[in-house]
C-alpha cells in the first residue's frame, strides 16, 4: 500500500459559486420521505477552504436525496461563470482557446487542489484531462460532470454552439440514465474510464477569443499566480476525515483501518498524520456519530431504532445513553424540540 496521503481542497470562492448554483436548483425541492437532507444552505464563511472529499460528498448527497440524478450537469448549465473566477476570466481575456486551456491547467489549483488538469496533444486531437488524486474521493460522477460541463459551456459560449467534442470519458460508474450526458456534451460519453477527460480537434486551440484583452489577461494571470497554494492540504485532513466518517458510520466501516485504506495509506501513517494535526480518531468519530444522529433526527422521519442501527449501535438503549450524554436529551425529546421550532 502506498504511504502517500493527498487531501484535496476546494477554495472558499469555488465552494461559494458551486453551492449557490446547487441551491438555486434545489430551492423548491423537499427531501423524500425518510431521507436525510445533507446539502448545506450556504458555504462556510469562516473557512478559507474545505476538503475536496466533503465537497464531492455534498454534491453526491444532494443529487441522490433530491432525486436530481444529473445535478452536476444542471449546475454546469445553470449560469455563466463570473469574470473574476478562473473559468470566467480566462475564457474572457485570453487571446486564443489554447491559451485559456493552458492557463486553466496551470492555475486550477487556485480553486481546487488534489487534482491534475492537463492539456495533452495527439495526432490532430487534443485532450483536457481532469484527474482527482485524492484517493478518499469515491463517488466522483457529479463533480466530474460539473467540472467538464463548466469547461464545455465556457468553450461553447466563446466559440459558438456549433463546436463539437469528439468524445468524453468519465472515471465513474455508468448511471442508470446515460442519455442526458450524451445530450449535454453532444458527443459519445464513455463511463468507467481511467481518466475524466474531453477530446476535441486540435484546430480549436488556435481559435481566437473575441473578447481578448492582453493587458487584463496578464493582470488576471498574475493575480492567479499570487493565489497559487503553497501547502499540500494536510491541514484539511480533519475536515476530510469528518466527511468520510459521516458516510462510513452508516456502512459499519468507521474504523481506523477502513479510513487508512480509503485514504490510501497504512493505519500507522494515518495515525501519525492525525497526531500531527492534534486529532484523535475515536473522540472525533464519537462526535461525528452524534452530529449525524442529530441531523437524522431533525431531517428525516426514520424511527429512532433505525437510526441507532444505521449508526452502528448494537442496542437502541446504547444509542440513547450516548445521545443523552452528548445533548442532555433523549433522541425522541431532541426530535420533538427540533420540530417545535
């Protein structure tokens, strides 16, 4: 097993834009009966960044629990990127599409780390690759669709709707409905691929951008250069581990050994990295389990016995004792008080 630990991060600005788009689509939605609403009403205003794992889980949970199984595509199509964001500025000020895509690959870590964005060339074709290095990120479909969708929409807004992709690959299992992906990208889409990428004719790279402005482009790139991250994201390990635990407790796999496997390291390496951050696995797990219980009690109609079972308690009485010790209330009393607000 590798001892490399990559914890990807999402910038506060990228998280804010994505959350705004997601909430605009979900504003009139209500959780399905028995389901748990998991998407936030707003991004954290306190943190400068959040973990890539938490971000991708947020997208996946929102898609699943709202029934909008193609949420990533809908978000990509929901609005034009503001000019001060990496997608908005580069495709507005660069001289050519090739310049914009090269700069996108160069400066992508400003908005998201733990990933690789690369523009590669073949015989008459080019490929923009988007690859997540953060091994703990499992469900990648909504994030991949959103990211490639943003690039695709930016290109079409710049060069026209008649521009065509050759094909798209997604490093995610095929969803039940694949037609919306083919319709959005207007090209063949291959699921379960090694990389997430979009392939197109290399002639596109020389296409001039009508709104090009060399001065503003230079200023914008200099600004992005100043924002390039100087750290590797290990300071977000606790945030990423919290997101991992919130799902693992329901699968009965919230152990240090399972966490180490999903993060791509040995248990010993995981323990050492957590110690460096001043984090103790078991107390954090107990806290996340109780926070998840509070969320399930207020946002679902699941019986207390089912919640206790999903959270890995062998007896409902054990869950009640743990919950009372954490909140000073029984689970039923906590739910009644929340519903009365």
